[in-house]
C-alpha cells in the first residue's frame, strides 16, 4: 500500500504542477482579449504567453519533483528508485491525456451547431484547448497559420497525445536530480529567489 501511495503522491505533485500552469495560462486571457486585442493579434499574444507559461511549468515541475526526490533519498520503507519520477510523470501524462480526450469528445459531440448565420467553431476550439492552454504555442506550430472561421488551433487526439509528452521530462529530471543529490548550481547559490526557484530545501553544507 505504501508503494502505491508514494506513487500517487508523486503523480499528484506532477498534476499540481501542470494544473497550476493551466490556471496561469488562462489567467491572462481576459487581459489579452480586452486590453491588447486592438494592438496585437490575440493569436500571437496567446502563443507567446503560453510559451512563457510552458517554461514556468518546467521550472515548477522541476522544483517540486526535486524536493520529492530529495525526501525519497532518505531510508524509507517504500519504493525508492531513480526512475520513479519518470513513472509518476508518465501517470500524470496518462491522466491529463484521458481528461483531454474526454474534453475533446464532449466538445465535438455537444458543442457543434450547424446554422447558416451562427458560427460556434471558436467556442468548440476553446473548449478543446481548455486542458492544453499551456501548449497553445505548440498547437499553433503543429497546425500552421490560423484559419478564418476558427482562429483557435485545433486540438485533435493526435496533437493532444504529442503535446502531452512535454509533461514527462521536467518532473522526471527533477526527481532524478533530487534523488541522487544533484543540483543545477553546484556551488552555494546566494540569491534567495534562485534557491527557492530551483530547490525546495536548503542546500546541505
């Protein structure tokens, strides 16, 4: 049971990191659509902002999983191995992908209206983008230039599967670094901000 719970905890840590990124990516949407829409193309704004959010997500996932790995390096009785972070990240990927598939299915099934004067493709696109907003920039790269009817990149099952792979590296790497006692900055980091940004616990002297 302890082995299962510790993997659930690690998976929960990865999910927390990602859904923090989802909230952050959507948080700027009102500002972009209300304030900047007259100056910059919203598609460009969302692409740039989502790329920044993706980078922030990498840092958050690394930091949280680094701390989780450090705690796991202690002689506890449950499963401890260097690839545990990858397993937890893979489970997180499975959960997010399943949720993403469900949203895509529901959007395509219920948010489709055929009317000569009413276009609902944009709402459908936003709903499918809901879980993958941090990867808006990647969806745009995979689709190419925005369409006239729907300016939102189309989140298909294949694209969702591919984009979700970005959930794996940061958490897996962060856990491995923490578990093996490694740090990105080997020396003493004087900046409190950088110490808190990259490490959840103080560096041992």
